[in-house]
C-alpha cells in the first residue's frame, strides 16, 4: 500500500542558490538554498552535481559530520553534499516549540524540494538517526528518484528505550545544550523542538514500517548493538520492513552506540565505500 508521507512538498518552490567563491574545489563550498520561507545552508565536497547527500541526526548539523564527508568524497571519487535542516546550524526558520507530529514526513518533503532545486537526480542518501528515517521516507515516496540509501541508526517506529533516553536528557539538558551551542545558531530551540517532538503524546504511534515496503533501491542498514536510543528489535524489524529493496545489507555492530559517524568514522567510511562499490561499480551517477 502506498502511503504518501511527503505531501508537504506541495509548496512554493522558488529557489535562489548562492555559493561562496572558493579558490579550488578541494575546499568545501558553502551555499544557501532558499525555498519559500526557508533558507537552508549547504556544504559541498568536490565539483559538479552532488551524488551523495548527507542527512544529519535529530540534534545534528553540517559541522557535526566532521571530516567524514571529505573522506567519503575522496574514497569514492564522488561529490558529497550535506545540508542543515530548518532550525539546525544556521538554517532558518528556527523552531518555536516542539516539531509537529509529522515532522519527519514534512522534512522528507523539504528534501525533495532541495534535490529538485539543486538538480540532483537519483542520489545516494546517507542519513544518521532521524536523518536516516527521513532518507527512507523519501526513498519510499520517490522510489525512482533514489539510487541507494545508507541508514545509520535510523528509527522506523517509537520505542520506550528511545523516549526514556530523551526524557532523561530533557530533565538535565544544560550540558548538552552548551555542547551544541557551537553547532547551532539557537541550540536551545533545536533541543526543545527535537525532544518535544519525540516526547509529545501524538507522536508515540509514529511508525513507518508499512511505508518501507515501497522502498525499492539498495539499502545498507547499520546499527550499534549498544544503541542507547534503540533495541535490536528496531534493527531486525526495519530489515524485515525493507524486504522489497533490490539489495538489502545489514550490519549490527558490536559495542557501538547511537552516534556511529562520530564514534567510529573509519568503520562507517569503510562500510559506505564497500556498499557503494557493490551497488555502483563505477560511480553513483552511472
């Protein structure tokens, strides 16, 4: 059954793209994409149309990918783009209160608009945590417009382990917000939007497992065995839900927690490069 989770993409799609001048493509290129009332910050490693698009986690930003995008671009010979979702990093608008209950579906719609604005056709989507969920929703909504998905610690339904962990952070958030302050223009607003979004009563029945039957592209699903926001049931049930994928690989990594790209970026780089070599023997744009 096809569930249209991306209806929010129907909006004014007037676009202005602004890139900072750089002396060489070896240096990341920062840009701004204006979509209706949103200004999304982007960063690109490499030249030409991006072939891999990175989607950060629920409290993430471009800067929190650290060196991984540059290393992926170098290892795979592709152009990599990361972007800040609205409210994250320096992107606007800044949220006022909790994200709405359909925020991940809404952000899949924003992703569709961004890809269209930048003329990115059939990219590899690599998402971490909430970003992985958004990537999977987009791949289900637009199955002919995604080459493959790498989902790192993605959520596909709500577990008590996740909401308990977020509730504990919400009770004592000062240190975390202080650490996030260098990555976001308004770290308190991002934290309140994320934590409030996950903890609100109307979100507790969120579940995209049925929708994932629409995902047809190759998928690499990765989760740490010690993920503090998900049980192993999340990993196994998500694999089951992705049975329609043309190539499905799973990695349950012993000893690793939720922050996979930051905990072990070298391992993530190897997993991504090996997977892309299988699904795109020459390059993701082939």
